C-alpha cells in the first residue's frame, strides 16, 4: 500500500526519463507526451538550455531570503514587464498562490485608495483558479468546495456566457472580475475577443479591476505570449504559473503600476517565491519563448486542429467538437472520455481530461509536425476501434 494520500486517481504508470515530446515508461515503452505536466513543460522534457541553466545556478546559489536583493528575479521581472502590459511583478511558487495574490492585490488596491468596501470578486461558475481555500471558493465549484467549509465570503458567480447575470452581480462593492482567458480544467472554453473587450469596458465604467488568469493559457500556449493579446484587451492583474517554469515550480502575479503600487512592504510575501534557482530557470524559459517559437505554436496549431476536424468529420458520432487556441486543444466527445483516454495511452499517446467530456491535448510549444502526425494516427486508430 502506498504511503501517499489517496487524493489523486493515478494511472498505473511511471516514467524513468523524458526527452522533448517523449516520455519513457517503467514498462519499457516510449510515450508521446501531449500532457506535458498539464501545460507546464512548455519546452518539452529535459530541454538542453534549461538543464544548463539549472545546473549552472545550482552550483552558485539556490536560495536566499527575499529580505535581500535577488538579481535573477530582477532580470526575469524586467523581461516580463518589457514584453507585457505589466509594470510590476511578485513571484510565487504555483498557480493557486498566484491567483490568491491577484485577489489580494485587487482588494489592497481599493483599500489603498480609500475604498475598503470594494472587496467582492466576480468569477465564472466551475472555473479553476487552484486548490487553496480562497481559490476553490473563487472557482465556485461544488465538487471542489465539498467538505471544505465554511464558505469563504466575497465571491460571486455567473455561468460561462451568462452576461445578464454578470451585469446583475456588479455592485458598488465589486473589486474585480476574475476569469480564465481560456477555461482549461473547465473544458477548453475560449472567452471570445468581443467578450473580453466588453468586459474591459464594463470594468472601466464601474471602477472594477480585470484579472485574467493565464496560469494555463499564458506564456505562449495560445500562440501569443498571453491569450488575451488576441483581443488587444489590457487587464490590470494577471496570475501566471505553469508554463513560465518549464517544469520548475514558479508562479507570479503581474500588475499595472496603478495597482502594483498598493503592495507596499509587509503586504505580501513568500519564503521560496522568486528564489535564485527558480529565477535562473524562469529566465532560461522566457528567453526561448521568442517569435520563432510562437510561430511554431500557430503553425502547428492550425495544422493539428485542421486534421483533428477531418477526423471529427470521419467519426461524427464520436467527436462532438474540436476546440481551443494555439496548443491548448480540446477534443470534446459525445460521451465520457475515460475509455478514449485509456485507449490513447495503450497506443502510447498521453492526454488528459477536462470537464464536459473533453480530452485535453497539450503538446510542448516546440512540437514538430512529425510528432503531431504520430498523435493524429493514434487518435484515428482509437476512433476506429471505439466505434
Ligand atoms: C493549474 C491552474 C491553477 C492552479 O495552479 P497550481 O499550480 O496547481 O496551484 C490556477 N489557474 C488556472 C487557470 C490553472 O489552470
């Protein structure tokens, strides 16, 4: 019996090695990994430049307290602010911490300008912002909050697409609207560009901050650095994590100058957040999220989605919809996806579930056409078998 708690339903498979898009199982088989730690290994497994960066830094310095200056963090923050809407950044270690920090920033901003009652956060029902106590209540998911009461106050929920309800929820105490630009766990649901623009307008009019959770869809995954860039909307606060560490735990909250100013000494902190080892890896990841890589994401995405739609047409009773953006792709089935995912795995393609019968497909951003062709072949084969 395992000494690990039973909080995960794990597959009976572990891995001994990873290289690029592939994982090598303890069963002696080679798997095409289109999970990549759930959009975490943005550059694939054991990326050479990341291996070099972590090796080099590990011989110099791992950790110092945030009571001291950390030049590697200054450098990464500078690169992020140069490339994005953000003017200032706080580093964390995970996505949930980043969304928590985003909530804190929104509330503290209004406190700092003499509006301490503006604390409420409006979120989408059954979204995903992480597993801490505040984040599960932000998600508004019955399943995730079950048994973890009392309910954390301060969150209001509307259903994806229910704009009337959203407008009704807004009042003078609303501090922020926090949504995922693309709902990941919720089933790869892309918030349309016109919705984001409309949201921005509402936020401006009602003195509300716009928080866009890009923990899963950010850092190149969508084909642009941030998924909201497709709409040209500028958010106020953006939590990130997953892809920025390339496999090393890094989270961060990105902010405009306006709200970042509120985070004066003592308002927030983290023992590990932004330590030299993490920052060395983050810098090496970010340096590789360049124009060429984003071009690859767009090119591969177009090809992959086009070919998946061909499979959908061939098997109209199995695949309901192919959706997503960039290399955040969802294959929605008509029925439960468990069996399908299992069969893909038996054929050595790893994918992962999301809500609404969706199979999530998350290749590394540097995936090749040859690798996508392998995946397509396996998906076709499983469709044919399951029919
Ligand atoms: C994964 C995820 C989180 C939580 O990240 P953790 O690192 O697991 O805490 C938050 N928001 C979104 C959109 C995510 O996909």
